[in-house]
C-alpha cells in the first residue's frame, strides 16, 4: 500500500508518493499553485487564445503570445491549428499568418533558455468525456477575447494522483487545512473517488519529521545513491543529458556461490531497478546514459534491458530504452513532464542540511 503526502517545507509545498516508507516521487510547488486557479503562471495543460507573433517557415514553427509579453514556441509540423473562431488551418498551417488568434494548450513548461511549448491538439485526459470537454472549450473561446485563459489545468499534485493506481493508494495525507480543503473540493479528485482518501494530519508531532521528509529530499538531491547490496550509483546532470555511473564496491568482485558473470548481472539488475526509481524521484528527463559494470555475455545485457523495462512500467513520463552503445553504455530517454527536482529546489531556494554545511 502507498501513501501520498503533501506537507509544507521551507518556502514550498512538498508532494510525494511513499511506498514501504520510501519516497517514489517528489515534487515541489508553491502554495498558490495548489490553492488558486487564477494565478498568472501557466500550468501545463492550460488552454489559451494566443496571438501569433512570428512565423518561421523554414523551421516549420511559430512564436505566439498567450498573454502580452509571454511568448511561447509553437511547432507547426504536427498538423493543423484551431483558430479562436472554431475554424481550422490547413494541415500544413500554410495559411497561418502573424496576428492570427489561435487556440493552444501549454504542452511543456519553460526550461533553461527554452520558451514554453504550445500545441494545437489538446490533451483532456482528466475529463471522463474529452469530446464534451472539447466542445465546451471551443464554445467558450468563441465568446472570449485574445489572451484569455479558456481552461485552467488541475494542480500538479492532482494530475499526479490521477495517474496513480487508486486501488493501491491507502491515503492522501495533508498537514495544511487550506490545502486539504481545496483538494477535497477538487472536481477531478471527486470524480475519481480519491477525495475520500484525503485526511488532515493534526498530530502535534510534525508530519515532515514523521516521514523524514528532509532526509528524503536530501537523498534525492545527492550525487550518490547507496544500495543495501553495497552498489553505488553516481548521478550527474548536465545541460544536455544525465549520466549514471554504477560502482560495484565489493559486490561485483565476488559473490559467494556465484560465478563472476552472474554476480555482475545481479548487480546490474539491482542498479537499473534503482535507476528507474531515481528517474521518477528526481524528475530526470531527456537523454540518460548509464555506465554499468561490464558484462561479457549478450544474454546478460538482454536481461538487464528487460529488468529496466519492467521497472519503468507505469512511469507516467514514459521511458524509451535505446539499448547498449558500441562502448557498452546503456542509453535511454525519459519525457520531461516537470522540471528536475534540483531545478525545483533551486527555484524555491530550498536548502538541506548537507547544502547548508557546504555553503556556510
């Protein structure tokens, strides 16, 4: 059974899924993101009437403003776009002009020097009847002016909860009364029957300490992850990709009663299973390159890929396993659905015990 926790932490609200007293996901949000649907900040899934600012024919792309001064990137190689009055452009968007008012959805948040990305095809998975929701959206757009937000997506924790297996979720525990009440009244959680799992934590002992929230966050921001077997993962991030180095310690040299190849295989399987957890926990995305302990048999590599695939099943971001490169590195990619955890922590100025010690 699992528990979803929502607790105040320093300047943010920390949300995460705990299974067997171990965090499986961690995310940081502002209190306003959970309480208010009228903030200026765009959420992934928000739908706007945007104005086309610039068209780049050679790149099959455009830039459009969802509000004055808030320019977003719109790829034009994915089919037609819907005008605000309900008409559709040509399939290749050849008739789209600067100044046109179009209906778009936020597909990706801003990242580094990249602008938020828009799409003309709407994801309305939160609704039981997406077609009816789409009709309501287009009808509303016909009566609204440019830069209007036609639909506000649900808060991030709500989307996370809707992706979980409700049958395995034991409770949703919240230590803030205002946030608790807001989520109890959330229509999507009500429709999914998850509102009945929400409980307000009222004990005197802080919920964050009860579940060792600071230690969990500190571990998820650390470069090194130590497994019970003695294996250590060293996780680094760059602007272009993530690297994961598997250090075997004593476990890869000799394991009693096992041949060395079998020991290496068991070590690597344990490492990729933990890698799958760490990708969800840290919100890792983009290219991930993993340097495993060298295996001599092709069938060993196949078993490692199979174990990783099984461990990544159910990951809402979706993981594509590219396989082993010529240099023996395991290559995979994961879709970006939120900024990485270290980016979220930096945004809120979150400091853990270890970071305070390093930067007195």
